[in-house]
C-alpha cells in the first residue's frame, strides 16, 4: 500500500478523526496547523507530527488536507504555501473547486459523508468519501488515500454534493435535534433516555431496510386528529416544541395525502 506524507490544517472533529485513521493506517502525518496550540499540539502528539500556526508546507507534503469550519475555508486556502506537487484538498460538503486560488496546481475535495465527534472512533470502512478534483494526478492521489482507509470512493461534482450535504443535515443534524426534544419530554415524564433506545434503533433499521417513505407510522400518517390535538395540549408547557410538532405533523400529512 502506498503511504503518503500528509499535513492537516485544523484540529476539530473531522481533522482529528482523519488524522487518527491515517496514522493508524500507516501514513505519515508530518504537520498539524491550527490557530491555537491548545487543540493542535495534542493532535500532533497523537500522530507524531509537528505543530505550527503558519500555513506553510514543504515539498515533503504529498497531501495537505484542510478540515476547518466553512466560514474559514476560503481564507485558509488563499494563504496556503506548499510545494507545486502537493495535492491540497478540503473536506467541506458545500464547497467545490472554485474556492481554491487560481494558482494552486493540484486541488480537490475529500468529503467523508459522516458525523464526527472527537474521542469517538469512526469506522472508515463503513463510510463513503466523495471526491472531486482539478486534474487526474489529484484524482489518483485522493483515490489511493480513500482506498487505504478502507472507504468507498464516490465521485460527485459540486452541485450534487451540495444536495447530498443538505440531505445529511436532515438525516443527521435535524434528527439529532428531534432526539434531544424526545429526551426532554421523556425525562420530564420521569423516564431515562435509554427507554427510547429500542425504538430509535428500529426506526433507523426499518428506514434503511424498507425505505423511509414506506416506514412512516404514527398519528400524522393515520390522520388521527384526536391524538394530535392531545399531543399539542400536552406540549403546552413548551411552545417551541408545540410549534415544531405542528409543522412536522402537517408536513407528514401533506406528504402522504399527495402519495
């Protein structure tokens, strides 16, 4: 297996998970760049890398991965100095190749379609990495990197990847917020969140196995107005949840009315 010399900009959840996996897979993580020492140095130590707050990379870096918040991405890319043969790739789902400065020779997108949490081990063999590149050389390098992590390689242009990123927000971020609301309600009733675990697992298992459009249950899809009105009354203690319940219920009812 080819082993690359890799530098990483960022020390957040995505950067940390990627660094740990690349290091464990035998790649040499040589440099971590972050705004502060507090987060950067522990990550560098974990990978036997050096740390810096300067966006300067030597010819030694085969790949420079930029894993920073979206609002910082352009500023970071505009200020990177690296070797002409280095492939610079960002990990953002909502940005494409046009965010790179025009003088950058080899550039690409290396977007792992997953939610990451620092300190939580990610199984890279189960996830998809979406790739878009400026040239064949960059494609070859990023393909080999993804393959070395055991991940599935998918090519997607910017517009299609943006839509997939939007889908991920619904499936991951919005759903997690719903779980938070459910926990708040169940806790208020004197139950721990664990009582909902079998329901959570079955809901997701059915969605994957049967398709979510065929797995919908509950009062909204049955047009059970009496139960819906009772639930709204029970939610009178928190108007925000009451409003959320109404919006989602109406959306479900309208969707299945049209089906």
